[in-house]
């Protein structure tokens, strides 16, 4: 009985961890993407303002703003690629759903009284495979980004 509680706590902790990490990387990706799009969108606006609006030091101001926005969009695009937040978000979401499905199957087996040691070992193997697959997926993404840089 105590082993079952520890097992379920472990599963629940892993589910919560992947859910939290998935939300974090989703937020990083969406904010980074939004900032990059915003910066790229504002560059033509600043260029148009530079050619139409005239006041003391307007040319210098718009040139500096244009440079800042260009640097921001390049930096945000680079950070999105380096952080791999999109890929992390997708991988962690997939693992989260896999673990949640395993937990649901465990709960169902317990509810109908078919939960036994064999099913527990099977669930442990499935959990192990899901977590290892996420690690392999991450390693593959790292190797792909290193080969782009090299």
C-alpha cells in the first residue's frame, strides 16, 4: 500500500513538473515571438515617420529607434532559436499528456480492481520510456542546432 502511494506521488510529481515546464516554455516562446514580431513591424513605421515627420534631431532619433528595433528583432529571433522554447514546449506537452494518460489508466485499473504488480511494472516501464524519449528528443534538437552553427 505504501509503495502504491509513493508510486502515485512520483507519477503526480512528474506530471506536475512537465506541466509547469511546458507552460513556462510556452510563455517564453509566445512572448519572444510577440516581441520579435512587434519589433519587425515597428521598423517600417519608424522609417515612414523618419521621412514624413520633421523636428529638430528627428532624423537622428528615428535612426537610433530603427537601429534599436532591428537589434531587438534580431536578438529575439536568435534567442527563440537558441532557447528552443518552441521545441521544449511541444516535447514537454507531449510527455505531460502521456504521463497523464498513464495515470488515468492506473486510476481506472484500481477502480475496477485489476491493479496488480504486473500492471505496476508495465506502468513504470511506460513512464520510463516517455521520460527517456523526451531526453532523446532534446538531445536530437541540440545536435541539430550545433550542426547549423558549425
